[in-house]
């Protein structure tokens, strides 16, 4: 084999290697960007938890998607939705007199509701939270906050305002999980309108007593 042919082979190998490296880098950058778009604020929280190591955070988030990305949420029956809504409303009303009990109930309710929608058992909190983060990335932190507040509340706990904020943020995830198809929601709305029923959804104008 002539020297010229050998040189051409070496050059070709270098070019192929360079193209491969660039493709891998591009794929990695796109993967990170895709995860950032998918997880939003959960992406930033995960990076912070890994002390700013974006690669480690992306590996964790990619693993979450691999484990839970194929999960299909079960649609709730209207009667189930009404029961969960009634329990959440009762927890909100209870907050006025007993914030700790209300937060604990909200934590239990979210765990049960997530399980009813097809997520891992609430007894496996971290795994359930991981799965929820894949499908409800913009709202999952509310569950994390109310869970922490509930656990801390059993040991003396956070202040009333912190618990109120946790409840408010957790409610956003609750509303996503309890959502029903438009047609079913319309039927329920009409039924409630006919009976004069309503569902209170905020703490507006209500102040909780000291914990």
C-alpha cells in the first residue's frame, strides 16, 4: 500500500471521528435542551440539588423519563372527582382552625389521588413524586412542599404562613390531577348549576388561627 493511500485513509478516519464527536455533542446539547423544556422549573431545582452539575441533573431527569414516560393516566369517574373535590374543600376549610391537620390531609389526598390516576403507590413517596414530575413538572413542587410541611408539622412544624403557601401551591397539582374531560366537566357543571352547588377554591378573606 502506497504512502499516499495510507495518508488518505488516516485523513478519512480523522474526518469520520470528528463528525462522530460533533454529532454526539450536538445530541447531548439537544437532549439537555429537551429536558429543560420538558421539566421547566423542576429542571432548575434538580440542577441546584446536584450543586450546579447540569450533566448529573440531566442524567437523573433522563432516568425519570425512561422509568415513567410511558405511564398513561387513568381517567377518573365523575363520582371520584366529586369525592376528591369534597375532601380538598374540607381540608381547606379545616385550615382555618387546624393548619397542621389540613396540611396532613392535603398530603394524604394528593398521594391517594395520584395513585388513583395510575401513579406509583403513595407509600413509595419518592417514586410517586418522580413519576409525577415527568407528567406534571410545572406543578409537582406543590406536592413536595405540602409533604415536607406535613412531616415537619408532626415534629413541631413550620409557621402558619408557610403551611398556607404549601397548601396553595399543592392545590395547583390537585386541580391538574382531578381534571376530567371537557364533556364530563360540562355535565358536572350543569348539574351543580341546577342544584345551586359550588366549590370554594381559595383562602381569600379567610385567616387561619395560629398553629
